């Protein structure tokens, strides 16, 4: 028997009543051998749900990280993530619930989800692996492309939520009017640069399309020559490209690794 | 002297029977965790020590590295008063949990606290990775296959910190597996060659849930490995016909807990420390519980604070 698989199943049983039903159901449960499942079934199922607020606390943790996305999609949708395969994968794969939620969101919260998922990643930004001679987008920055009007909706909704986002959404429900992408790919895009401050806060503002696309190109380690070429593609004069990169390095927007 | 070769050690490591002689007697102490003593109506450990040095012999500091140490814990350590380090964030049976950054944080806290040893519930402290919203505490899966990974983790943490690591039986409302909790921890202690922390209140929860009598299984427990005891009040709960005990850390001991504690105090010949867990109660409310536990302590566990000596010798 695999104790870790059993332990992970216990966690799911404590959070997801549907999974409890699956363990006690007739069909096989993926990831659980029958003898492992038998151990779980030997325990009174009520023993797994003595903490009635465990699932609610998980929702609260998600709303704390994704308040505006939660306002966009509503608490029922946030709650449903805890029964989704992405959440199960987070448990079995030593994942981050907040990052898994960002993956699960996909386009449900449109550009708002893009912004808050990027914030979640920046809060957990790992130190980039060394790659001699390469440059990469600074780990405190996230260049984003979202539908036009997203930033204004984000800021207005943050103000609407106030200091008690969960309570506000619970009382008032979803906030309508979320900007969505247009019918054509380039219709009404907004270019945003997100920066994680040293104090843990986040700065969010518009940036030039050229800068955002250059930094997105640097999401993977790139040679200086490749980045200079990309800068030229994005509108820099050839003789300016080296200076542009030097400025970005000085500002931490690019990092030599 | 019996000896064994530890994981990763290039030299032979004395076995626990030899190593435990170096562990100091701390006597009766109190526990805290980040921010606990700062809450309204909570116990101030330093005030307890000033009022009753025999009750505040040491401070067991619950540490979650993401939160660090609070000011009262740091002040206690700065005064040179004894401590133990109770981890709140390590899944011992997951080798991946000994992350470099986490270990650096542990070592920094050890440098501040100078604890006599590490200890903590040997269970699941977080699901997925160690991240916000993912902290919890569940007991281990009580099957034979769980023993080796847990023991490996204890050895690895001991090696990484240079301090003894005492696994504690966790609380819970759902215990899964075919081994008795006490047999499981006896096997873990043997495999990890380590001492044990027996939480009497947690054991009472387990015994009640499983339909055992409070003292079932204690005859075969390796008492010579028990270095520390926890005693705390619990609350009987019931919901939908299901009954369990909540780990309340209150000041009213359940009779089952007290029966276990009294037996443990008699049998744990190598005991060094007893913690009364009551951190969220005011000083006047906790004194009767401390008096009750203190009266049951064996004489060798009543050191003068600051005079604790290795191996149980009293100054």
C-alpha cells in the first residue's frame, strides 16, 4: 500500500464530499488501489467532516489571492474548483492551490484572472536557474496582455470590494461588466506591467506594447543578441538596442542569470 | 556502547540510549506559537515564569517558518531561558519537504532559540506544497508502509539540524490504518532510533475514537524512549451521532487524558519535560492545572529553572 496516496485521498475526503461519495461508491477511484480504498471505507465517513469549515477556509484563501476574479465569477464557481481535477492534481503533485486555481480559471475571469494569476506566481517567484550568458525577465515583473478596459475594471472592482472581499461577494454576488476579448485577436488589447514590491505589495500599470512583448519574449532565457534583435523587431533603432537592454537590466526588468 | 550508522553520517552515531543522556531535564513548561500570547486573555509565558518558575521551566515554541518567531518567544530566548522547538510545518515522511530555504529558516530559529531538541506532531502539516491556505494537521496513515518514510525523515532532520527530533502522536478525528497508534510510533522510534513525545490528550482522542480503553496498548509502549509529555484539556464534541474529542488546549482535563498522563509519569523513566498546553487561557485560569500536573511529577522532574543538567542530574 502507498501511504502517501492514502493520505492525499484523506485530504480530498476532508474537503470534497463528492470524493467521499466516490470512495464509498461502486466505481474504481483513480489513484487508489482497492486495499487502500478499503482502509478509507473502514472509517466512519463522518470522521472526515468534523471540521465543517475546512472547505470554506480554502475558499477564503482563494478569495484572498483572487478577490477580483472571485467577484467576476462568484463564490459558487470558486467553490467548485475544490472538486476539480486541477485541485486534485495540486494535492497529489505537491502543488500550490493558488497556482492551480489560476490554471483552472483559464478564461473564466478573462484578463482579471490573467492579472491575479500573475500576482500569485510573483508571490511565489522562484529564483531562476543559472544559465550563463543568458538574460531573462526579472522575477519581480510580469508583462501581461489583457482585453481593453481590464485595468480600469480591476481597479474599480478592488475599490468596490473594500477590505472585506469575501463578505462583499457573499452579500452582493458577482459584479457584472467584465471586459472580454474581442472577436479579433488584436481588437482592444491592453498592455500591462505588474511589479512585485519588496514589501509584498504589487504595482500594476500600463506599459508600451513594445516593452511588454520584449519582456514576454524574455520569459525564457535568451541570449543578449537574441534580445537585441527582438528589441529591433519591436521598434528600437539597431544602434539603440544595446542601450535599451542595459536600461532594462539596470531597472531589474531583465536579469542576467 | 551500542552504535549504529546514521544516514549520511561518515562516522558511527551513538544510539539513542547513549544520546539521551545528553538531553537536559527541563521539568514543567508551557507552549506557545506565533502570536498566541499576544491575543486578548491569552497566557503570557514570561508572566507565568515570573509568578511560578516551577511551572514555566521552559517554553515550547511552535514554529512555522513562514511566520517566524514572535517577539515574546524571541524575548524568552534572549533571556537565556530554556526552550524546545516544536515544528508546525514539516511532513516528515516527505523527503521533498526538507527544502533548502526551509532548512535555512529552521537553522536560523534554532540559532535564536537554542532549543534542547526539536519535536512535533509526526503527521501531515500541509497538503500539496508548503503554501498559503494549505496548512493543516492530520495523523499519519497507520500502516506498516508508513513507518520507514517517517523514520527516514526524522533521521534526515536530525542530521540536518544536529538536534534530536522527537515525533509526537498527532490529534485527529479520522485515523486510517490497521496499526494501533502506539504500535505505529513504537515502530517509528525503533526505525529512526529516536525518542518520543507522547501527547496524552491526543492519545485519549485516538483511544476514544477507536473504541479502546484509555490505557490500551500502553503496556507495550517503549517507555524508555519517552522524553517529553504533553497534557492539555479537550472538549467532547458530537455531530450527527458522531462523537469525537477536539484538541482545545483548555484547562479542563478529560479523565481519559489524566489517566494516561498519570501512567506515563510513572512509567517514562527517561522523561525530561512535560508541557501543559494552555496558551490561550489567562494566567489565573491555568494555575490549577499546572498545580495538578506538578503534584504528579516525579521528584527528578522538578528542577530549579536555569539549573537543568544533562542526563537528569539536578544541580
